[in-house]
C-alpha cells in the first residue's frame, strides 16, 4: 500500500471517529432536543413527577458505560452521570423491580441470558470499576413474575474470553 493510500485511510478513520456522537459531548444546559438530535433515540425515557425528563443511553455491548441525563421542565440538561457504578447498583430492589425497571434504569444490556431449567433470565452489563478493572453486573429475574431475584458482580466475561483466545 502506498503512503498516499495509507494517508487517505488514516484521514477517513479520523473523520469517521469524529462523527461518532457520545454522551460526553453533551454539556450542562444543552437542550433535550439538541441532545436527542446528536445522540439519537435514548434507550429509555421517563417523565419525572416535577416535569423533568430522565433519559438513558447505554453504550453496551461494545462500550462499558451507560449514561443518565436529566433535563429540567424547560428542557435544559441539569444532571448527567455514568450509571454503571456501585451507588446505582445499590438502588436495585429484589422482589420489587422487574426487567423493564432495570432496562429503564440502566438501558440496553450487553447480553441477555435465559436459564430455562432454573426458570430465570439475566441481563449482563459490562463496566469498569473505580480502579478501571473490567467488571460485569448481572441482574437475575424470575421467569414467573419477571421480578429481580438478585444482582451479582463479577469479572467481565468478555475479558476472560479474550484471554482464552490469545496466542502466547
């Protein structure tokens, strides 16, 4: 490949990457309309009692984040945070919440599993812990009533699978 074609390839890759929208690009006081135009349709949208709007964008499966944004009744961004961290995991309520509640809370999961023999299904979210270590949040549901049974944290299985594929 000639230097000219390599240069074109690098420029195209850079242009492609700059065109990717990400919640980090949205700043406080940006409008709801601007945010949705830049990022697309959110995974979940909830109207809060005070008239504010809560939206969630999941970067799963390839990303390891999920973002919440809250817009005031006037449509301005007043809060943004990365959801996949312990303070939000502590809000999961077994036997109270169901799979739709968890989807609304964290957005699209990385993977969904069904354990027919156990009568359970699971959402798995990939994230990085406080030290940057790749982890996974597993939320298990009962097939009978779709209620949360438990949540469990583990090492990200994608990292484990990748390690199995390495040639040493």
